[in-house]
């Protein structure tokens, strides 16, 4: 049962109708502004517009028409009802729009603080409950990057949000955009939410890449997971990874390999530096090694991926052996070469001097 509408929101309404029925006049500017003010106050008090309009119509029926009212008075009163209700609804809607803008600003400020690790963590946890998050528990973050930069009002984020709400309406999920990417924050105990987000975001962004961070507990856990997802996206770009969905948990070896950047740079220069002597530079042979290792060191599959004959591929591998002294087909050399190739991709060598 809907709450009863306080009489103060109908203040002066019956008097206006009575005077209009007698004189046929229109509402004055002050009367219209008074109706707008009452509409604003009703919105701020949390009342529903439908119930408020119904109260106005009920008041109209109770106080008018009188048996003596003629057609002219009826037309004038109906015009006054239209003016009064329209002004009341205008004030109500203005207040609602202002409230929505304030909520959006508060939500954006909270998201910025949450994803950048700003603000007092205890205060951040309190604010999170307003948006359906309990930061004392573990959360994971997924980030989707498409061919375009997205904002929350764009069609792509709205379609992904609609799909998530339709399937997980009762879950504690926060979907937003940040720096042109789609971001989904979900409880770490519900990986199905982020898997579904990844599926929907990949489709909605025309094949965009989605990265999922690991679950972490506490207010700082969200920013940690978010950073992992961003690092995974950056890694995918540098490494040329073509998986549509990347999980930070599956990519932990790469941060380990680059933890000592100087050591990795030394390995790349030592193992792969001689490839610069090849005709055409190091890049063609480096790509050959990369595809060869990605293909499980199977010559026929590597040749197919490179659109080469097996004979041409064999020549390239032999040339690599001659220049570097390491044989890609020899298990004793393979691990060092493959680690150096991964390091070269991570360090963007040879395009970038290291």
C-alpha cells in the first residue's frame, strides 16, 4: 500500500480551482512557481509522482464540478488543472534530475577513489555499502578494452549492463567505465559474473579484449585486482596475445621474468643481439622464433602460420643457429632462447633500444 500524500503538497489547489470556476482566469506566475516549489519538495521527500498526480485528480473530483457549473467554467477549470499539475510535475522532475546528477557525481567520485586507492580505507568501505559492495570481502575486477573509448551513456556499456542485470539482478555488482574501458567489479566468490561480463563485453565491443584480475580482500583489494587487469591488457598488447579473455592468474610468469629488467635486457642482447646482422635485420628472425615456440616447435605448423615452405623455415632456423650459436631445435638451448624471445617482446626489442 502506497503511503498517504501529505495535504501540504495540495496547499492552495482547491482555492485555485474554486476561483477559476467563478472567474475563468488562468493561474498567476506566483501560483505556478508555488506549484513548482511544492513539486520539488515532494520529490525531495521521496514521494512518487504517480501518487501525487492521483491526489491532485482526487482533490479535483472532491471540490469540483458543482451542479451549477456550466461548460465555460468546466473548460476553464480543466485548463487550470492542466497548468497546476504541469507546473507541479516540472518542479518534481527538476528535483529528480538534480538528485540524479548528484548521485552520478558521488558514484564517479567513489569509483575514482576505489580504483585509484585514494581516500581513507575505512571511509571508503563505508561509502561502498551505498553502492552495494562489501569491501571486507574479496572482490575481483574485469576490464574490457574495445576499438573505441566508451562512456557510461554509450550504447555498448548500457547493453552490457542490461545483460548483466537480466542474469544477475540480485548480485552485488558494480559496472562502470574508466579511461574509455568497461570495468566490472564483482565478489571474488562469484567468478561466473566476470566470465559472463567477459563474454558480453567481447561481443559488444566487436571483439575487444577482456582482462580479469585475481580476487583480493579489503578496500585495497579492488585496486590491486584492477591494476592486475590493466597490466594484463598492457601485456597482451606488447606480447601480441590474441586470447579474447586474459586472466592475470595465468600470466604471473611474465612479471616474474621482467622483475629484474636489467638482467632480462642483458639476456636479450646476449642471445638475440647477433640477429641484427641478418639481412633485413633482427625482426623477421625474431618473429620466426616467436611463432616457432608458440606452435610448440612443430616445423610444419610454424611454416603454415608464417606462410612459408618447410624448407624456407628450416633455412631460417639454421641461420638463427649460425648467428646466435643456439639451436632452437635443441632442448638444451630452447629454454634460454624462448625466455629471451619473451623478454624481447616484453621490452619491445629491437624497435626499442635496451
